[in-house]
C-alpha cells in the first residue's frame, strides 16, 4: 500500500484556526511527527502532506494546512494555498476547541467545504481537563458527550459537518477510535470499484501494450499509466504483452488468435495505427486515463475547437506532473510541433505543470491537458468543469493527437456507447 501513487489515494485535508490542534491530531493519527507543533500561532505555513493507510478507506494522503485565521504578512497567500487544498481533497477534518467559540472564519471555511461538496468530520479538541479524574472507559463517553454538547450549543455547525468526533488529542488511547471514525466516512469523487479497463478485459484476453522507449521515457522504468494497465490486466487474469512500436507486427503475427485490443502511447498513435489491422481495436493510455479520471465525452467535444484555431489563438498546455523537460518533451515540444505541422502556426502558447491551473481560463481558445495520471479524479473533474463552465474547450493529449492524425474515431470506438449516453 505504501507504493500506491498519491493520485490513486483518498486525500484528506485538515483545517481549523491557528493552535486548534490540527498538527497535534495529525501527528497522533499517523503516529509520526509529520507536522511541527508549537504554541506559536501560524507554525504551519504551507500545506504539509503524509501518506498512510486508514481502513476501510485504504491508502490516503493527509494534508495539514495553515490556520484559517492567519493574520500575518503572508496570511493571504497561505489562505490561497489552503483554498487549493479544498478543491483537491475527498474528505475534510475540521478542528475546533471547546474553550473557543466558532468564529466567522470557521463558518466561512466550513461553508466553503460544503459548497465544494466535501464531506466534513468535525473534531472537537477537548481542552478542558475536567475528565482527568475519570477512568479510561468513562473518558471516551465523557468526551463524546462534550462534543455533542458543544455542537448543540452551536446548531449551525451540524448543518455543515456530516460526522462529529471528540477527543483529547494528546491521548494515544484515542488514536484507534478516531481512525475508525475517519474510516467510516464516504469520500467524494473517488473511483471506488471502477477500474481503468472496466468492461474492456476479461479473463484469458490478450492485450498488447505498445510502450516506446525514447529519450523522454524515464530511465529503467515504465510510466505510471503503463504500469497501472499491466497490473489491471493481471488482476483480470488477462495476458499482457509489451513491446515497442516496430516490434508490434511480429508480436501480432506470433499469436494464434488476434489480441483483444492494442493500447499504445499516444505519441506513437500514427505509426501504431498503420501497423495494427483495422479489425483489432486500438486506443491509448492517455484516452484510458481520460475515461477513468475525467469526462471523456467533454474532451471529445473539446477537440472540435482545433478547427477554429488561427494565428494569435491562445492555447494553454497543462501537465499534472512536474518533471525536467527533455528536448523532445511531449507537452512543450511534440504537441506544439504537431500543431504547426497541421497548419496551426503563430499560436500563443502558455504552459502550466503540477498543481498550477488558472482560475480564469476564459481567455484561452483551447486547453490541452495531459493524461493526468498524477492528479486525483476530483482535481481532473474540477479542471474540466472549470473549462466547461467558462466556455473554454478542453481536450487531453491522447484525444488531440488521435484527432490530428485523423484516427480519433478508431481511438474512441471501444467507448463509443459510453460517450453517446
């Protein structure tokens, strides 16, 4: 589970005012000194993340955030970072102290979480030491009663939180109790039982994966979508055969029966299309990721905007990961060159990577996004919705490259019934 990519984990954000106890709670839950703890307000500045496992949720990423009432010189910038966390997480934990009344800041951020449809666990940090004389069995009951009493005194909180917990966060005895509480939540926008190859592969099927090894390929390993696809084929009890582009004909000819499907790197779409008989379904890892994490239908619709590009059109090319650019990098080199080859010259190209994605995308005539293997499904859906709401066409690498090579219809044919719904 420790090897599960962050993009495939449930993301849980911890929120609250300065010194509410967020960092202490995180350190207790993870049983590690993840966050710096101090009585000094504003100790946590930028979001700090830690991977762990919380059953039955499974692998998660826990993110500590700056206090929402940070009034320091950099407070406004820290709040912007915290807002970015709100848009990416699947669950939220909001921490309040029993010795402090909820403020307008608390209600604002709880409202913001609700506005973003994020399920919230409201944890009450028991500051009062009145329970110290109780034995451990009664202490839990007392804490829960304190939490319920606190909520009863502030009825507006119950409308903003789906689960309520209370504990002395300095007590390690409460750790399992609080983990059980978190584990019982239903996260937002996760894949659940959905898989990358759902409905495409059955036991005994042979799938050929075409994985070009060029200067942009990571040394000594495959990229994440290729590894995920191989793993899923194995999970379905299928047969995964892997080759490079020019070895594809020999691999197909070595089989007694044609493969169920060929899946290739989008950069090799045109050549793989030539080498794969028309009777064999063909798609790419990028299109599979678009189907798995986003809305393939919106991305297919968005590709129509290519026809309207002209000199001076603004195009945003966005990648979900951050890596050192190679001389033949797909986002900054290959796709721009492919657009020029298709006659789309003098475009105004802008680039983003990692967590960066503009709030205002209405200025662009087209957004070209990567396969988003390093982003959560929630973040991918947010970016697509941001574009659609602002009327900006959005497409991903695989769909764009297939369209520019004139093979989009073939590339999406395995999912055509899903797209027409």
